[in-house]
C-alpha cells in the first residue's frame, strides 16, 4: 500500500490545517492491524475461542477498515500536488499532528488475557466494539466540514463502522 | 413590548431553497423514505412476531424521518414530493426470507439516497441530517441482513452504488 503523501498533511483544506483524511487513514490502518491481532489471538492463542464465527466476523471488520484506509489514501493521493523537483514524497506523514497520530497508530498487542475461552471472546468483542465506536465518532465528526467530494466517502465509512457495531453488539 | 421578529431561514433551508441539486437530492431521499414506509407496511405481514416488532420500529423511524424532511423542505419553500400509491419491489414478497430481502433493499435505497445528499450539500446542519439518514439505514440494513443468509451483512461503503 502506498504511503500517505506529505502534501495531504500540509495542504489540508488549503488553510494550513492538516487534512482530516490523513488522521482517518492512519486510524483505519491502525484499527485493521489491531483487529487482525485480536483475530489471531482468537484463532491461534493458547486457549482458542469457542466461537470461530466471532473470529470470522471480526476478520471481516478488519478487512473493512483496511479497505477504508485504502480508499482514503486514494483520495489523498488524488488531491496531492506533484512533488517539488528533487524531492521525494515522504512515505509517512510528518509534522506534530502526524507524529502524534503515527504514534497512536503503532499497532500494539491487545490487552487480552486468554484465561478462558469465553472471557477471551468477550474481551476481543469488547475491544473491537470500542474500536468501531471511536472510528464512527471520529469519521462522523468531520463529515459536516469536509468538501463534498470527501463527505460521502467519510460518511459511508462512519455508517459502516456504526453498522458493524450494531450487528456485533 | 414589540413581538420579536420571526427567525430567518436556517442555513439548511437557504441551501435547499437556492441550490437545485441539493433540493433534488433531498427530494430523492424523501422518495426513498416514502418507499421504505410502504415496503415495511407490506413486508411486516410476512414476519413472525419476533421480527414484527423490529419491522414496526424501523417503519416508525422512516415515518419520522419522512415527516421531518417534508417539513424541512416545506419550510424552505420547496414543496415536498408526495408518496406514490404503490411501489415496484425488487422481489416478490411471499415469505419471511423475501420480506427480509425487501427490507434490506429498502434500506440500501435509503442509504444510497442519503449518501447522495452528502455529495450535494455544503450546509453542516443538512450534512448531519444526511449522515444520520445514511447511518440509520446502514444499521437497519445490516440488522436485517444478519437475520438472513445475505452477504455481506455490512457493506464496506454503505450507500455507494
């Protein structure tokens, strides 16, 4: 997957503000990685989940978040100006906001203590529900202020996260 | 004491009154809400009691949104479109499975219409209304899909056609 263009961070909405799509992209990638890890724990942990259907359902959420990240990255790439002569676009965003986001985007092992199959599944589900809730809230929060061309995409992403949360809950 | 002047039109009303593409998109979304109310009225007869309650809740939600949008359009001076006497369904409803399929289709249509409003408006308040319509339709559609063999249960980009 291509990295985020630096111009997405610097250009933003044309007012020197970070483009909200950058943070949403990083978050979507981070969510996918985190949920992948949770699914892996469910499937291959020392005490595998007694509910393989849950692992499959959570894997679908990870796939969706990965696809969200790809779609957002495409939007950012489309609006990025060509790089200056003699420069190479950064593969990762920079700047205070991007650094902060990148730091939070580092995948970390989920705090799942697979003490018993049922509690592992419950903890996994609770973690993914929290991830989806946050993703929905963050996407929904920026929809009112985005350009038309991005509002529909981000609105759909918010709706997807809300729908997954509803059916998993 | 002089009466306070009547409030001016809200920003979303101004956009509806002046932007033809915005008004057309909202009218289209209103049309899908009319259709959804009609569809739920049809399909509820084919559902068992356990699902009947869910269908009635969803129909109530669509009626509320239909009425709100109708009022918003009227307040902006745009005559809201009326419901059709009947609607052509994508499938014949004969049992629980086909009834659920119709509910999923009605919600998908509503989601697509509200997503289209997001592409055709700038006012933040109207954006929130459209996002709520899109999200609610996506949630309801997913809840119906989860009760059937329909896949995917949740589209990755609800409303995108």
